């Protein structure tokens, strides 16, 4: 009797095992997509980097580092800052120096290089873009822009003991960046446009002088109208640098007032140039009138 029971249990286990296998075989098989190897990273271009040849300043020769030599560069020393006298000038790699940007100058690091600068006196740290050469005074190891010095809180003191750590080659600036080297062409076009506007304004003024103020085609830019002559005269004096301004009296519905006019111009062209200039000064309510 015990053998029969044992055989019955064994048979039941075998049946359950077979059912389980059949159930597993009936499950839908997931298709495994073919794994593609990751695309190799595009090698970083260093065509914009300027290492430079050895150069001599004040009798001392400096040897710019290669990209590899600068990879783990760390140094401690005195930092200073530079600003107003160089604002708007070219840096050593041709970028635009903006004392309000976060940039700096180093004697031998590749340009441009991202560098972490830590003020060892107060522990403050910031990251800058090194794009210039210098400083060449005493034992200073780095020159920072005015904003970077303010960030590290040594603007008033002038110098600070710092640690500099190279973080890697900086990416090139996009061509539409205001600090990019092609800004010369953009600024040259802006200057050319401004010079043409100035010449047009000069020509219009000469025409007025030749024709006299009583010309029937004279145009003015009216900057404002006041009930008080004092207020009108004050505005006229304030905008003399933009153009010849004067005060004229007028009346409306029996009430007198004082107008501030710039001009005259013999055509709307000169008046329009002046209108744009006054608008840039914040005098948005100015308008062209004819007399």
C-alpha cells in the first residue's frame, strides 16, 4: 500500500513538471534586436588652438606648452587683474577682450584653455577661459578679467594668492559670438553705416545753411513741448551733443507752450537720421515736423 502511494505521488510530480514545461514552451518568444556597437566618438578638433613659438618679453624667454603638457597643469602663485586699458582690444589668440567676461591671461598655457582659479585667501573658486598672454610683472602667474577678480573678491586689493588648475582645451567660439575674431568685419560694417549716416546728416545741414532757415522745405525733429520755458531750455541743453537744439514758442487753443526742436533739415532724410539718434538716447517720443 505504501508503494502504491509513493508511486502515485511520483506520477503526480512528473505530470506537473510536464505541464510546466509545456506552458513555458507555449509562451511567445521575444525577438531580441541586434545590438549595434556604439558609434565611435568624433575626435575633438584642436585646429583653433594656439600654442605659439617661444617669445621674449623684458629679456625673459617663455616657452608655450603643448596640449599634452598642459593637460594636468597645476600651479600656485600671485594673481592680478586687468581691465579698462585693454577693454575692447585683441587678445593673444585674436578673441575680443571684455573685462566684464570671465577670461584671463597666462604666459605659457595653450589658448584657449579652461582653468579653475581658487583664491587661497578665502577659498572662493571660479572657472575662466584663458585666451591671452601675460602677466609680465614680477612673480605673478595669471591675470584675470575685472569680473573674474570680483568673483574671487580681490578686486579692491588688486592681487591674491591663487591655485590654477587646467581643465582642458576650451571649445572654439561660434562665428556669431560677439568675442569671435570675425567681429572686425561686423564692426567695420557698423562703422561704415554710422559714417554714412553722419555724412548724410552733414550734407543735409550744409544744404540748410546754403538755403537759409526760411526754406519752405525745412524739417525738424520735435523732441518735446513744455509749458515751462525753463524745462524746455534744460532739455535743449541736454541734447546739444546729438544735434543743434533750440526752443520755439507756440500756442494751441490760446495756451502758450515751448517746443524743443532739432534742425532744420531740407528733407526728411536728415531729420530721420536725427530721429533715430535721439531714439537711441531714450527720447522715444520725438517726431518729425515741417515748418
